[in-house]
C-alpha cells in the first residue's frame, strides 16, 4: 500500500510536537507493508529556508518513507503531478487551511481514499486564531459538500465531535489516536523545599500560553528556574513574553534555550522537576506525554486529553487563569524530595496506563484500510 501525505512542514529534527511530530511518529510505528511519500514545504515554521535537506526531489527519510521538500512557485502543479505519478492508495491530508498542501490535493488530486486529518484545527481555541480566514475556508468546504467525499481523521472523541459540529453528523469520522515517542522513566531530579525547575518544550505561540506562565511566576515566592525550549512561531507574542520576563522578581530565573534536538530530549528532561504547558487547546500534546513518560509531573490545562492528573498523582490540571496556575507552581515548589518523588512515579505510571500502542495500530488499520 502507498500512502501520500501532504503537510505544510516536516522538519527533519523537529522537537516541539504538533502535527509534524505526529507524522514522524506515525511513519515510525505504523509501517508494515506501507510505503509513505511525504510532500511538504522547504521552510520551517518561521518561513525560513531549511538547511541541510535536499529540495525539489524525493529523498529517503527511512527505509519505507520518502520526503519531497518543495521549494518552488509551482508547488500546486508539482504536488498534483507527483500524486498522479505515484497513484497512491491513500491521500492523507494533514490540516485544513493551507492552499497548496490542503486545499489543492483535496480538490484537484485523485486517490481511492482521501483522508483529512484535522489535527486540532477545529478546536474552538484554535478557530479563535485568524477566525475570519478559517471560517471562510470552512464555509467553502461545506458549500462543495466535502463531507461526502472524504474520511475525517480525529485523534480523540472530543475532536470527532468538533468535526461533526462543523460538517454534520453524517460526516465519516474515524478516531485514531497519536503514536507517542516512548521515553523511559528517569531517576527523579534532586528536590529541595522552596526550589523548583520548570520546563516548557513547545512552539512559542499564544496557544501554548507561555505568557500566562510568566504572569503566574510573578506571584511565586520560591526560587524557580524556568527553562523554555522551542522555535518562536509568533515573534510579537515572544516580545510580550520578554517584556513579562523583565518585571519578574529576583527569585525567578527564565532561560530561553532555542529548540532542543531530539537526541538531547531525555537529558533535557532529566534536569527538570516539572513540565508546564497550560495550552488553550491540544488534540494530543506529544511533549506532555513524553514528559509524563520520563516521570516528570505536568501542569497543564483541562483543554488536553491528559486530565485527572492530580487524582493520579501525576500533575495538576488548571483553568487558564493566573492565580490557579501560580498556586499549582507553588505547590510543587514547596514539596520536599519524598512528596515530589511520589509524583514522579505517578507521572510515569499515568503515561503507561494511557498509551496503548496495540490498540492504536488497530485504529490506523481501520483508518487506512477498512470500508466504513
């Protein structure tokens, strides 16, 4: 079977989660008797040209996956040409709002099975960003009756409901969760009362709520080191974050490290106490899962699939408001080593209980192969 994937970005050393990480994990886990062709842009999330990749031709990603990094004004023509040449069994379109990588293959390319993977883009929090443009796109898709022509991929039941809210209850939707990179539980990082090391590994954008974390830290009296990793997606938002950093009290230290390379992820997590990312929305949240798997308690919102953290001694779910987030941070800062280590064990146990690779394999077989 051949699967042709269209996605705006597929960075070779990407580390901040999202659809890119989801596709990397997909081709790494679900590959028996499947050949993948990934067609993507030759720029990163800041529209800067990727270095160190072969552009405008197919290049090997692994033994069963080839990638085309498109750097051309004729992207739409090339993508249609390559789909026609390869004649894939499945055309798997990641996203909804890119003309070249979503709309063109959806409307102008042929395949026996077309799948749209919405990847969190229909969550109300996501739709609130650039609202007019997105609503215009969705209206156009409804007018042409796209729901009768494709299968929608949802990564959880909540996302399935978002799809049906937009395209109707008769839309064909298959739920298949994301594969996650497995990280072994680590030895707990030494913990002293009134000291805490926090980390966020994510795209720097309003969706991830870095600024809210910084505002909450203004209320914290413990000694806290906050480490931020990830590419800057929205520079104006990062400037707001930098302004917030300048007014933090002297007991708070913030360090921006840039992106973290995949081979350094486990070492990076090993030097942290708590992972924090109170996202406005996440349809999965790879970085959250990886942190839990490493035995790092997580502070996140209720807007992710990873809830009931506190009752599982795995972290704390908060509403996205400053006081509640500050209280969660202060709770972990106040812990001694004994109480903190209970949460590290709870985080690792929670990850193991919620990742079911065998079941996810069955879900993707249904998504790619079975009639519905």
